[in-house]
């Protein structure tokens, strides 16, 4: 049997007291919560909001507009090649289908990877935690078209690791001749959000940039001058989500968590996503 000094006995007794207190507190917490309460309080969101779209063969053209797709020589929409099959079995047959889906990966709600703008790796370069996090949503639909959304909208309202989405009230082109018109961040605002840094950034608009704004941007690289908002985020490995649906349904919500995981395609420069927001 070990002999303890008075000081050693005091330390042992103090440790035992602390450990016992933690165990008792844990049992008290568990006994005071039914499994139903645990599920409601810790697991189940009060609402789940879908930010994705029904993927149809014509989805890219409906979001981009025919004029821009033609101008950029994207001549194809999505293609669904469904193969039917059937097998003879005893007393009858059974049948089903398999399919090849050819998808335009930036047509509809989707995620951009850095190599979309030659700024780094593909979809597989992102760690999976890049695609989820606590969510902050901002209504910027009252700003003019172009790169017009100022830093003040987000100042002191965004924390490191937040996913930030903006609602611009985007309306797809309404004729075959019309081009997308978007509301976007200023370069200063994009740089501010990346400095925090945010976990991911997204918009309901056609793109995070704007075809309507030709104001020059002072930057060291041609990419930063040509697509400044893409450059701010993608050059730092921050995912971009574009063409999201239903962001307006989030404007009056609090305590939200965003999940938008794409297929893990090797060297993929983007992919259609069906993001969901959990509201607690």
C-alpha cells in the first residue's frame, strides 16, 4: 500500500472531488433530458430550405440566357441519355433504367473551384469542411447593377468561418437577345470578406461578378483585373456558389447552417450542387 504525504493526499482528494462533480453533473443532465428533448434540442432543425434547382436539360439556358451561351460558344445544354433494360426471370420479367448524364457544370446552382479561373486546384483540392458552416444572409437587392455592394453591409456582422450569401433578386434574361444583369460586391468588399476569412461565399445572381461593370480595377494580375471578385475568393481557396435558388426565403431567419457539398471530381472546375440550409 502506497504512503501519501499530506500534500499528496490533498491533491488526490481534490482530483476525486472534481471528477465526482463532473460525473454527477453529467448524470443529472442526462436524467433531466428525455431522448425526445435531446433530439429536438441538439439534432433536429426547425426547417430545412432547399437552395437547389430541379435539374432539367434546358436549365443552363434558362439561367444564363441564350445570348450569353451563344456568345461564349457553349452550344450544348444538359443531355440525359436514359438506357432502358429488361431481364427475363422465372414467371415473367423485370425492367429498369440506367443513364448517362452530360451536365453543363456551371448552369444552375453550382460551385466554382480555383482552377475555373486558373487560380489553383479543382474541386478535389477543397477539404470537405469548406462546403459547410454557420450562415449569414444579406439582402443587397436595392443596390444598382454592377459591382456596387459596399463593405458597410457586412462590417462587424460576419465572423471567421461563416458562410456568407447575398440575395440580389436576380432575374434571368427574358429574351434570346438579353444578357444577364447582376448586382455584385465591390473589389474592396470581396477583399474584406476574404480577410476575415469567410468559409464560402454565394449569390443568387448569374455570377459573383458583373457584366455590367466595366470600371477598371487596379491589380497586379490580369485575372484580378478581368474577374476581380472571382479572384479575391478563388485565389485564397474560398469556394464560390452561384445561381442559388430561394435565398429570399432565408432573409428573416436566424441560427442557420449551410451545407453545399459537390461531387468530388478530380480536377473539376465546378459542379452543380443542391445546397440545403438548416434553420434552428
